[in-house]
């Protein structure tokens, strides 16, 4: 009989044992490496391309001095990408929620989810095909007589932004959809009965209630956008060089590992700041 | 679509001045157009590039802007060995990369599914100290940029390998081990999050009842908990599998000689060239993702058909 009754002690022990592998794995292969990066960011590049003492703030000075242009560009591009995704994503989520039949809703959602599950490289590659000098966009614009010379669309900041919006739009739509599908649309009717017009009803009722979804969507777009590597690597060229590409370059043999570490740390600080905003405004009440 | 939202406004209108009513009507028609046009444009934006890519993979011309008739020769080229005379692209290399990808994805999914499910169970059921902290730790790999994860892990392995060499003289190099370890890190998080969501919908009394009826802890898990959370575990594993098969960044920094994965192979290919064969290869990858999504949607629908007893 007594064996069946679980003491809090033993269930606590088994709980710790169950959590232990995950904690060890994440501690050893995730937290510890991040800590090493933090230490490296205060070191100097040695002759052989490795790291050496003394401790210095020199790398951070370079980040905020020489490379601030790139950091600024990354923040700007990520910010604009987030705004565009929000402006396009909210109406899209609304459209899906307002489908009447359950099939219509499922299908509208499926059309957003499928691109989200397809390989990121393939989707980015599609834009390389479209934006190239001989790509469909340039050739149709020239065919229509709008331009005579092909536009330089590829290898620009614009191309990176386009690729990021394309890649991350579903990340914005899904959390807003989740918030909106819990939203009681009778609130809108109530607001309108009380004299609010459509805009006021949206701005004062619908948006505040669905704000957690909006903030979550913004985080899910902003964070990967600021750390982008693949999109800018394939679409950006030198004009669209982002912080992720700079970090990658420092990791190569001729690169400066401590500088790359410092760049990573500053990028993580920006991400942390974004997460702080999320913790403040993104929680469902 | 908009008529439910606006059905009652006219009541307010009777007491308002005409100007405001007219303003409201203009606003409404602008809003209506925007609310219909934006989603349609967004769908077009999401789908046009993919569909064009598929279309051009059947195009009997090297051009990516004009249609030259239907052909399957780009697909044949992929499997025949060479691609447009580029010796770099050999079918054997591609198949080798595919094999590496599957190996990495299967092993890392297996490890992450077991470990991730365990930690989710522990968080949901056990009186654990520092629960909030563990919870945040689990979310961290999801939000830290991939590039940081990839680089930091590579630096870590660099240190570990040189330490091993200095101690034992054995020269260790990055390879399958380092890639799999990196994939397990982010997959643990995704599996744990998906399984935790499933556990949150499950009534703990069912487990208590099993214990009351004399089942031991292991029997309870095997016969009650596991069957009930299984759909969550499976969709977590499918998510992990897809993420692992698609991952470029973490793999890129932690791969060694001979452990090129399919995303790395495709990345190298598309970075240098836009060719019909790459379009064909991309189409095949799209087809594969569609199959996986279909499978996971079917599984999820099964979930909703059979709600968990509450």
C-alpha cells in the first residue's frame, strides 16, 4: 500500500531527474558557449588568428565606431521589415478569422502555413530568380517599355528587406491569428452601439485586446530579421551587408574572432531589449 | 466579411451630424477595400515566387523570364549526374548530402524528442525548484539568433578539440557529432514547447486515478500519460525533423569535411548560379515539405477529433 503513495520528496527527485538531461545539454552546449563568446569579446586577436590576452574594450570600440553603420543598417532593416509585416499581417489574420466556414478558415490558414514550412533557402532562391538582371521583373518592366535598362534589384538593401518580409510574414500572421480567434467580435458591436466609428472601434477595442498577439508577432519577426545571415548572404551583396554576415566573416581564418564575439554580444543585447519590451507588453492579461 | 462588424452603426448615426456620417462612410469604404485588397495581395506575394519557381522548373529554356515549352529534362539532369556542364554538381554528391541530412535529422530528432518530452513532463507534473528559470532557459534557443548559436558552438568545439589534442594527442574534428549536438539544442526547445502545450490540456486526475487503481509510476506513464500526449510528441518530433533538415546556419558553422548536408549543398549551388536544375531541385524540396505539412495537419485534425477527457 505504502509504495503507491508518492511522497513529495520522491516526486521531486524524479522531477529533477527528468529535467536533468535537457538542463545539462542546454547548459553545456548552449549557455557555456554563449559565456565563452562573452569572454572572447574582451580579448585580442593573436598572430595565428586565435585569441590572446590582455583584456580590452577595443573590440567594443570598433563595434560602435567602424561597424556601427552595419549595426544601424541591421536594426533599421529589421525594424522596417517588422512594420511592413505588421501592416500586411494584421489584415491577413483578420481575413482568416472572419472566414465563415471552418473549411474556408482552415484553407486560408493552410495557405499561410505552407510557405512557412517550406525550405527557407528555396524561398530565398525564388527571389534571386525574380530579381536578377534577366529575371522576370526586369524583363517584364522592359517589355512593357517602362524602363530601358535593367534595374539593379538584386544585391541591395531593398532586396534583403523584401526577402525578410517574404520569409517572416507567416511569423507575424500566426500569433495575431491566435489572438484574433479568441477575440469576441461582439465587443465591436458594443463599441459601435456606444457611438464609436469603425476606426475608433478598431483602435480602442480590437487592437488593445489583440496586442499580445501583435507584440509576439513583432518579436518573432524582429529577432530573426536582425540576426539574418542567409537572406542577406543570398540577396544583399555588399550593399545589403548585415551584422550576421559581418559575424560570419570574423569567424573565417583571416577574421578577428574577438571582434565577431563583440558583434554577437551587442546583437544579443538588442535582442534582449526587444524581449524586455515583449515581457512588458506581450503577455495576455 | 465586414458586414458583421458594421451592422449596428447607423443607430449612432441618427444623433450625429451629417458630416460625421459621411466621414464614417468614406472611412468604411476605404477600410473595406484595404481589408480585402491587403490579404489578397499578401497571398499573391507569398505564393507567386514559389509557383513561378515550380513553373520555370518545367521550362524548356535556360531563361528565367520567358516560356520555351514544357520539359522534364532539368529533372533528368539532376538524376543523370551533371548539371548544365558544371562538373561541380554530381548526383552522387547530392545524394551523399541528402544521406547526411537524413542521418543528422533522424538522430537529433530522436534525442531531442526524448529529452524534450522528459523536461516538459517534469515541468508540468513535478514540484521543481526554479521552474520559471528552467522555462525561460527552454525558450532561449528559440529567440537567440541562429548565427550566434552557430558561432558560439563552433568556438566552444574549437576549444574542446584543442584541449583534447593537448591532453591525449588525439586530433578531433567537427563532423556529425558537432552538427547533431547543435541541432539537439534548438530541437529540445521546440519539442518541449509543443509537448508542454499538450500536457496543459490534459487532466492530471487521469494519472492520479491510475495510481489509485494500483499502477506504478512507470505503468501510469506508459499506459495513461504517453498515449494521451503522443500526438503532441509526434508533432513536436515532426517539427524537429523539419527544422533539422532545413537548418543551414548552425550546420554551416559546425560541419566538417565530408559532412555536407543538403541545405549546405543547395546554398553553395544557389549562391553561384541560377539554373533550371536548381529550380527543379527546389521544386522537389517543396514537394517534400508539402508532404510533411500534410502529414502533420492530418495528425493535428485527429487530435481535435478526439478531445482529451477533462
